C-alpha cells in the first residue's frame, strides 16, 4: 500500500532529520512486515504468558486465511500489510518549553474548543510545570478507584496483574475469528485499557476525567476490555476533541464490553483523527470493531459516538442483547467534510426476551465527502417481545457530498415491534438567511443549525464533553460553506 | 440626516426587474408604511434591504446611517442595525429559542466590538423583554418556531426585535395569520419599541394593522414603483377604493 509506505517512510525521514533519535527507536521496533515472528516479538516485548502468545498466534494463523471486507461504501488503495511496522515502543515525545513553540493553528483550535491552558500544554506535548499537580490529581483518582475496587489500567498491566480476568473475558465478545481487522488486532494489539467494576459498585467518577489527564500516545492496534459485574455502573469516555495526528495511517482497534446482571456501561467516543489534506491524502484509516455483550439480565450498554475525523471510518459499535430485559443504545453523530468517507452504524442482536434497543444516528456530510449509515437489527427466534426504534437522519451541506442509509432488519419472531424512521435534509437557504439576518455569521449559522440537528445525540454525552463536542461540530464544518 | 435613503432603486430577481426606481427617505423616529397589492414588490424591498442573495441591485443606491449598504453582507447589515421581522418565520429544529436569541445577540455585540453577555445577564434581559410580549419561559425552551402557532411565531419575531434593538425595523406582513387578539399583542409590542432613535418600515397588504401601528407616512407600491405617498389617512382611503386604480396607473 503506497500510502502507508509513504507515510511511514516520510515520518521516519522527518524524525531523523528533526529530532535525531534514530537508534533508540529502531531497536524497539518489530521488523518490517507481519509474520509469526512479529507476533512472537510483540508478545515477548510484553513478557506475556504462554496462553496469550498462543491466542495471538491462533489469531494470526486465522488472519492469513481471511480477506479484507469489501462491502463498505468506502474506497482506498490496496493496503500492503507486509509493508508496515506492527510494534514500536511508546516514543518519548519531544518536550517543548512553552506554548509559544506550538503550531499556532493547533492552539487556535484548542482555543475554539475551550480547552483549559494546562490541558492544552499536555496535549501539545509542552512540559508542564511541577507546580501543576497533575500527578497528584491522578494519584487522588487512583486512590478513589482503589477504595471501591475498580481496576483501571493499561491492557498490558492487566495481563500481568489480573491474568484470570483477562483470560476469562478477552475475545469473549469479539472472538479472534470475528473479522479481518479484529483478527489482525488480536494478533498484534499493543495498547488499550482494561476496566473492571466489581459487583454492586457505581464507579465514582467518569473514567473520562482520569483518561484525559492521563492522555497518552494512542496505539495503532488498541484493545480495550471493560467488565461490569452484577449491579455495577461505569461511564467511560474515549478520545479527545482536540485534533489527533498519528504517523500510523492504519488503525484497527477492538473494544469489548461485558455487562452482567443489572449492570450498565455507558461508552462515549469523540474521535477527531487527522482526516487528510484537501485531496484526502495522508488521513487515518480507522477500522474499528466495538461490541458490547449484555450478558446478564436487565443489563444495559449504551454507545455514544461523535465521529469527525479520519479519512476513512469503518465502525459499527454493536450490542448483543443476550440477557432477558437487557437494553442496547446507539447514539451517533458522524460528520464528514472534504474527502472523508464514513461507513458507520450499529448492530443490535436481540437474543433474550423483552430486550429493547434504540438507535439514533445523525449523519452530516459536507464538501465532497460520503457518509453512510449501515445498521442491522436482528431478532432471534426465541427472543419474545423485542422492541427496537431506529432513527436515521442525514443532513447535506452543499451539492457535492452524499449520504446513504442502509438498514438491515431480520426478525425470526413475530412478537417483535421494530420501527425505522429515516430523513434526509439540506440546510435551506431560508434557514441560513434567517440566521444571518439576526447577525449570525455564515459559519456560526451552519454550526448552530447542525448542532440543532444533532441535539438528541449531544444530550447523551457527559456534560463536560457535550460543550466541547458542540464546538467541535462547528469546527469540523469550517470551510464547508461559501 | 435621514436614517434610510433609497435613491432610484432598481432590483432584479433572476434577471426579471421587480423594483423599477424606488425613492424613499425615512428619518429616525418615523414609522413608514408600504402598502400594495400582491406582486407589487413589497417583499422584494424587505429582502433587498436585508441583503438577501439573489436580489440584485441593478441601479440606484441604498444608504443606511450614511453608509452604502452595498458594502455590507446580510449579517453585517444586521449588526449595523437592520432587522427584518419575517412574514413566515423559519423553523430551526433542535435549537431552542433561548439559544438562538443568545447566539444572535452575542454575534451582533461581537461584530460591534462589545463584550458578549454571560448566561446570567442574558437570561435576565430576555425575561424582561419577553414578559410584555406574553412569551413564557416554556416557549423559550422550545426549538425556534418549530410547532409554534401563528401568534407565537410573530411574538417570537417581536421578541427578537426587542432584544436586538435595531435602528431600523422592517416588518414584513406582520399581521398575516393573526387573529385580532394576537394582532393587538404584537402591535403593542411594536409600539413599545417606537422611539426617537428608531425607524420602522411596516409592509402590509391590509390597512387593519395600521389601526394599531399608526404610521407617519404611507406609500403605495405598485408595479415596482411608489405611486402615491400620503399620511395615515391614505391607508383608510385604500381600504375603500382598493388597489385597482393604482394597478391601472402602473400598467
């Protein structure tokens, strides 16, 4: 794949030139390409137990027999998986001395998003004063979590410290054979988070807060696993509204959620990866598998996503509604501008009795982008009294973009009640004129109207992120009018 | 100096000339009414004043407080003090009336180099302006104009005007779709905003509205031209004779 090769090489060159760190990095990198040796190298680097190496190898062997999925409405040059690196030790980021050294464009975006100054520094990689007590804040959080028995740590730490939990649940929602990218991830994953909420515990904070302060290099093949024991609750936020760049063009993450009886997980994502330049070159390919398993009765999993970045988004956060009376929710805002391509949606698999699901998808396409909602609602033969409500709204800005809605509905039980509503609209000249006649500038008017369009979904986000996400909606659409 | 000076204004839409040489001067403190039959160019005049795209000035000029309006786009004109109360207010789904009002007011303040109002001061201001117009808090929480009755829509328009405090308010068929009680409420709201610094241009088909908003001058627009100008009694005269005589003149 030309693009990946180019990116990897260019980045390599730039870094050599700019920072002169070649030797250290090279020694911590897996050899080019993907073979059994690569998988063994990664596992060895992480000093993993034998069972996990075997698990990875099984996935790798499976992957060799699989083909890339072609059904999504996205197009990109073929990827040469042998022409990429699958492991690099986390890089020590270059510390800058003050915000004056940061790209002013980036600072402008932070300002628009309303990100506090200290956090701006952390995001931009500026050395934070010893005065700022980020360390103690994190320590306080850690103590609070420890008190109630919540485990929240990097996946590699969980493999070391809680192997029995990892072994029990890893791959139990997204099996190693699931799909091309998930299988690839299973073979080579190297970053990601592990969360365990013990029985009856309501996690005392949004895990987002902690996460943001701890913001680290996001990995190329992240693997996240969240387990909510009986009667527990957790709200987890992944990602960041600030634009993220990464030298790895291909991203294939896997997220697995498990809720036992009466448990609830609320998982929110704000994704703003680099979308590529004006011609769509160099943007991130985001091929993600996210799935939650409502394993216990009366449990609930809710996905909320705000997708504004990436050149290509291929992502279907799904729920398996296995426990009786369990509930799945999917709230999505997908914005595409420029040359971005989005193919995203959800799957609600109803297996248990009285299970219900709700899907609210808001797709906004601008520029020359393509935005597809693809969703499946499936009702198993034994699933009595299933309820689903689906609403898919598309908004078009300009006349060179496209929106598509592809709903799949399969029901094998006649008691199911499934509703599907879909609309497609444009921002009308009348709306624009009305807003502008009140003194609202063109871009602000678009942001206002689009935020109104997305309101049902924005309301699902944790408070502090809803405000940032609203601003992000506006920023993502800059340059889409006029 | 006149607040608004329109000289020999010719306006075309899609290449078709709609206004064919309008001259109109309005001074601060005055309320002028434009009356005329359907298709005479009344709405075109309101749109061209607010700078709507597609309304092309082919000849003549509009000066507002000494500035040539051709230099300003729609939102700049709004910030400069031109307000248009719409005949058919537009729905903005998902955007509460409150959010919309705040966005508009702060955008205008920003454009004029004034500080934006914080949430608390803004809320106080809105409530103060909403009360006499009989606009309850509940209505401010609903998406702007979505599911509003005819009366609610017009009250929301006048509320925006009260909040934005324009120098020149253009009211386009504000009476349409209103029953007599709603008309009285809206007219009272408008009258409360009359002051020596503010000019108004009231566009209407019927004389009825002018019983409640009494103008200083009445102009009859027909066939893209002002064919007669008079005092408030001209409106009553028109009510009796209709526009037929003027149509003939224009033809």
